[in-house]
C-alpha cells in the first residue's frame, strides 16, 4: 500500500508558505493523485519519495539527468572542486577548461559563456542577437518553449504586450510563414529561434523537414540575422553535436542547459566567431554564474559524453521500451501514439481528449513504481538497464490490463485543473 502520508503532509505545509503550494513545471497539480510531489533521494535511474516508495524514473528531473543520478564520476569531480571552493570572487580554472572542451565538441562554436538556467541562456542569446547588428526583432515559432522570462513565458499573467513588443511569431516547420515574418520585420530581424524537433506538451512530437532547417539558415544568411538553436531540452540526447548537424545546418548561437552538469546547475550560450564581438558587448551576469562546482561537474559530464557509449546505450534501452509498450498496447487492443525520439518519448492515447486513459495508465504505473508522464515528453538516462526496462514493461503491462478492464466505466478526467487546461486548448477564447 502506498500511503503517501509524508508527501501529503509536505504538500499541506507547503500550501501555507509556498504560493499555490507549488509552481512551475515540477508542480504535480495536473498529474494523477498517485504522483508524489517531493523526493527524498535519487540514485542511477531511481527516485524515492518520502513514503519510501521507489520509482524507475523516466523524467530525469525534466531533463538534467543524462548519465544517472549521483553518477560516481560526476560526483567525484564536483566533490573534488568543492574541497577547494565553489562560489568565489571569481571563477576557477574549470571555467576555461569547460569553455575549451565544449567549443572543441560543437562544430559551430568558437566561444562559450556560462549561466545557470536555460532561460538565462536563451535570454542571453536574444540580447546577443540584438547587439549583433543593433536590431530589434526576434522570430519565434508559435507554441515553442524557450523558457519562463517575460519575453517567452507560456503563461500570460503578469506579462505585458510591451514585454513581447519585438517578438514576431511564425508557424513551426513552415518556411513560408517564416518568410512572411522576415517580411513583416522589414529589415529589423536580429535573430530567429529554432527548436530541433517539436516537443510541445499534449501534442505528438515531430521532426521538422530538412528543407525547413536549411531554409531557416538561408533566410538568416540573406538578412544577416543570427540563427539560434535552442538545445536546452535536446542537447546531447540526440547527438554529440548540435541536433541539426544531421542536416548540415550550423547555427550562429546555441543555447544549452539541463544535462550540461548532469544535474548540477549550469547552462551555456555557445557562439560562432561572427557573434563574438556582439557577445563581448552585452552586460550579462549572475551571482552564481561563475561557481566552480557545477563547472567541474560539467567538465566531467562532457568527458563522459565524449568517451563513453552513453547515447547508444540510452537509445537501445529506449527502443526496447518503446517496442515493448507498442506490443502490449496492441495485444490489449488499446491504440496509442508514441512520438519523438525513443530516448525522449511521448505516449498519448487515441480518443483521449480529456486524457482519462493517459491519466489512468500513468497513475497506475506510478502506483506500481514507474514514473512516466501523461502529456510531457519523457527522458531516459544512460542509467536505465535492460532489467529496468523489463521491470518497467511488467508494470506497463499491468497498467494496460487494468485500463482495458476499467475502460467501459472509466470516469471523465477527475483532475479538474487538467480538465480545464485541456478544455482551453480545445477552444481557445
Ligand atoms: C527548449 C527549452 N528551452 C528553454 C528552457 C528553459 O530552461 P530552464 O527551465 O532551465 O530555464 C527549457 C526548459 O524546459 C526548454 O525545454
């Protein structure tokens, strides 16, 4: 029996001292009741809640866990640096080593700047692009996520139209629409944000066409605007270089975060030579941006990325999981859609407008010790073993079986916050 009594108590205490009880993407307000909000520890591919339940984790802290929680090599590097100092009056040698190593790994990059979160890196990219030719307009594909700053937050409360006065939106994977946005900007385009593949919540994931990637590059070249690839979610999960290297497309700037320190707080903006002067001219900083421990962790993470088969192992586990789930769904006669790269999977159910099936299935899996997500893309870490996949499949099989039995009487979505959100998506006012 999973009582979640300690988790419930923490949520009640949080309601007194944390606005809304929790905020942002890690709030479980739209997840089934079986998902814990708080975790007491993490190791490898596992999480433990405060009631002692273990979960095989397929969210990886919403991305940062690439190699496994508390990975021995990364922990050793972080702890070795911590013996000498972390947040000091200036950075340590690790900053220079990290910049050298990162730049040597990413084809388009000639320089690197470091910060803390993905939102810092995308905002720094925006400012650098504007500084490049002293222009104002930033082109962003509708519905893509680039962080939670006023210029790009998906929430609109507290945000003014002026915060986005110079953002022009176009349709993802639609070159004509991007062309039209350039035309509208009338020579004032500073930069264009590109997302390697479409990973919106609640919607099937997809890769854009090669023509789109190549076409955005050409439009930026014609206008002498900077192409910015947001690799914060995708970085080192698809490739050991920028994601659009598969299309031969090199950006001028790329924003990285999440996996860079395998969980230690660090993000980065990388740039090509032509953007160096612009990047040197802007004022960007933060009290913790130069801390040495996350930089040492990032040096060690990049070393693992360069020298191990972490990606191939992750993809193999992910493909086995995907194939197993597909055959279980088919055997049960339940139609699902598994989209996106296998190592960043999204699983949605057919005929599930209010997500009652997805919530039931993921809620059951959580109760049985597997942390999946009903509507956000998931992430696999390299710590997931074939045995973990086997255990996961035993749980998903049981969840499918219970779902099949319950289908005739499955009530409409019981999570009111999620039901409202889905209703708003279906009929935006
Ligand atoms: C594509 C993308 N860009 C930017 C961000 C913002 O990163 P952070 O939450 O670290 O500020 C995220 C976070 O999920 C992201 O997925």
